[in-house]
C-alpha cells in the first residue's frame, strides 16, 4: 500500500481509497473518547451554574478550567515513562479511576478551592485517557489513522452532545447539575469492560515503546510547527465550549438552563462535522481539509457574534462547531505523520500545549469578560483562528509530513509486535 499525506490512503495502484477496519482496539478507543467527552462538554454547561452556586467571579470560575488543564500538564509529563511501566492498557485503567474520583469530589464538594482541586484531578485522568487512546488509534490503524481519529471524535462529540442537554434538563427538574455529571461513572465502568476485551498482547495497547520512541531528542521542526497548530485549534474549541452558554445568556437574554442546552449546538456541529471529515479524509489531503475548517470556523463566529436573536446565535454556534470538528483530528494526524515512531512523545508535548490552550484560553477570556463583556471577549476566537492559519501555512512552507507504510507496527510506529 502507498499513501499520500496522512488522512488519505490508497491501495497499491493508488486508485482506490482504503477503508477503516474496526476492531476491539477501535471500539475501546472510541469509548474512551466518549467517556471524556461527556464530562468535558457537560463541564462547559456546568461552569455558569457553578459560578452562581458558589458566588464567584468569572475569573475565579476560570480557575476551574485552568485546573482541568493543569491536570493535562501532569499527564503529559508522565507520558512515555508511565506507558513503559504499565503499558497503554494500564493507563486506560488509571485514567478512568482518576476521572471517577475527580467527578465524585466535584459533585460532593461545595467551596471554590475544593472544586478547583477536583477539576485538577479529573483533568489528570481525562488527559491520560485521551493521551492513550489517540496514539493507540493512530498506531493501530496506520494509513487510516485520520479516519479512525475523526470517527472516534465524532462518536465522542455525539456522546458529548447529550451532556449539556442532560445538565439543562436536570437543572430544569430541580435536581441540580450533579446527576448529569455522575453519568461519567457508569460510562467509565463500561470503558474498563471494553478495554478488558482487547486481546492481550495487542501491540498498540500492550506493546513497549521501541528504540525510536524511547530515545532522547526532540521532535522534528515540522512536527513542532504542527504542534502549535493543534494547540491553537484546541484553544478555539475550549473557549467556545466553556463560554458559549454565558454568551447566549448575556447576549440573547435566555435563562441559564436554556442557555446551557444551547451549547449543544456547538457539540452537534462537531459531531456531524467529524463524521463528514472521517469520510473526506479517505479521499482528500488533511491540509486542505484543515484550511477549509478554519475558514468555516471564522464564518461561524461571525454569525454568532453579530446578531442578538437566539436562533441565529445558535445557528452560528452550530456552524462554528462544524469548523472546529476537523481541527483536532486532522491536526493530530498531521502531527503524528510528521513524527514517525514518536507518537507518545508527540502526545506528551501536545498534552502540555493543550493544557496551556485549554486552561489559559477560557481563563483569559473570562478575565476579559469580567473587565468588559463576554461578547467582547469572544473576539479571542477569530484571533486564535488567524494564528492557527498562519502556523499551518508556515508548516506547509516548511515541509509535508509523509505517511508511514504499514509494513509492520515496529516499522510504522516504533512499537514491536505483529499487525492485528
């Protein structure tokens, strides 16, 4: 088989796209992403409710997102050493346990300092899950990595789509947001059962990092530039999911519970967009798709930012979600292709960058919103889109990542074993 840029693969003659062969590793990866998505997208709807409940400022509320992101720093620092110790299978188990612990504390505690700490614990576990699942999918599916990652994120967005609705419904019924948050616990239990069904010895789950993955040294220059692209794109996503409910409420006058449900528009756009991107990635280059997605995100922001009619703002959020859908799957796929044999190292670096974007972006936006308004602060979104676009163009000028041939896992990803 031969392949062009990551995100598109063809047969030996180069005439026919290669499909995605799903198996237990695929299913486990998708459920990992879905479990974390339920919490993450629900968290965006929970934040304004938590602010009212605890009587804190937007800046203080932003510390919860900052703590969540700080958990990503811890997870990223553990990176390859932890995988060498317990393999990716063990990281799935540890990550799920930490997520359940953090959510339990978040639900049971009632003071800002303690809920911020709970968000940090949850962030460590959630980042560990994602940092394990995404490179596992990439290594396991080789030339279909873009489709697997996009499809997995589409599944996650579909699950996450229900979370803001569940939060809004729970609040509307007088139950508070807590029952919706606790749904993570049975989801994590189901995840662990699925991980157990992955055959023992599967390279992408139980393998030990090969020489290239374990060796010292930094990532190639191209990978570093693409890393910046992904980090900026993640900043866009977290700003939108964390503050869309507040924007809807302050800009259109919707109630808190209705505005929380309105965040569903962003996640719905992401779910649909990632399903579409997964198919397009089999036939079109990842760079072109990512460029188009950034343009679509800017258009969605424009539709969201200008009007005050609730339905138009919701449509704008949905269009923004469609654009955001392609950012992480395509960006991560390009990153892994630019750093062959270094998926876990690249993921560790990415986790650190994401922590800055996911925590710093919403926190900075909240601080600006306190000083001005949420509407004014949302100008951060097109600024991040512009920065990501410049970084992507710089990456394309630097070089193009080449897809690795899936001759064997050790050649393809730096992990020993035979193809499954």
